[in-house]
């Protein structure tokens, strides 16, 4: 089976991009493009945590609701959430009402603050785990990597929750730490160009 499918403009794309209406724009404008914003990185790792056991389509469709529920994923604000907030979120039908995952976001917000205090930014810390492309599997043939296992282990050591190697690998795919668009996808070269121009946070 081909790894690509023709999009509405006639250009080939990763097959998954046409499997749901919400995916095309996400695939073309977000997935794989490098991100240096602490807030966006935190948002994504939280959303990947919520996806565990569910589909990304479910999470993407609810993304604006998640943003509203978690103060735009401003981790300085989320870190101040209380049990009253947990109760409020458990009643919010617009998000995934899973106590463990909700409490993990609040916990992870505090852990993100600790990283910023130590390393200057969450981005600087996370981008240190960018793997050598030569060490990666063929695009979209793996669900973990040596780098995602290492980052998962380090995050857990610091007290982060719901950050297993598969969750972390999906995060790395989405945030541009790797370019996992398939070889014939029209977006692969765009992502690669963006990665070359991207200034790694330090």
C-alpha cells in the first residue's frame, strides 16, 4: 500500500492526513514544524497525555475546549489549580474527563516551572533530546525511539506523569523534533526547510 494519498490540491500527503476532516490542515500547517514556545510545547505534551488510549481525532476536535479549561496551557496558571479546579474539570463535557490525566496536567505544570527555573525554558530542555535523524526508523514505522525513551525516562525521574515513550514519541513527531512525514509527502520538504532555519533553544 502506498504511504501517501493525494490531497484536494492533487499533491501527495501522508495517508493519515485524509482520514478525518480535521486532519488535513493540522497535517499541512502544524504537524512536524519545529516549535520553540514553552506554552505550545506544554500544551502538546498534555494533549498527547490525554490521547493515551483514545484517538488523536477525539483530542483535536476538543482542543479549543482543552485550551479554555486549562487557561491556554499557561503552566504558571495551571500550577495554581486546586482540587476545586479538578472537580470543575471533571464536570466539563468539552474535554476528556479522566481524573488521573487532569491531575497529571496540574502536576506537570509545576514540574515545567521547575525546568524553567533550572534550564531557562521548557523548550531548551526538551530540544536537548532532539535525535540524530540518521538514528531514526523510516518515517511512521515506529511508535518509540531511543530519544523518546530517554526523554520519557528523564521526565518521569523529575516527577512528570503520563509521559510514556509512545506519548513522548508522538509529541516529538508533532513538535518538529523529528520529521516523520513520509518521503513522498509534499510537506516533508517544507518541514525539513523549517527545521534547517529553526534556531534551537538554548
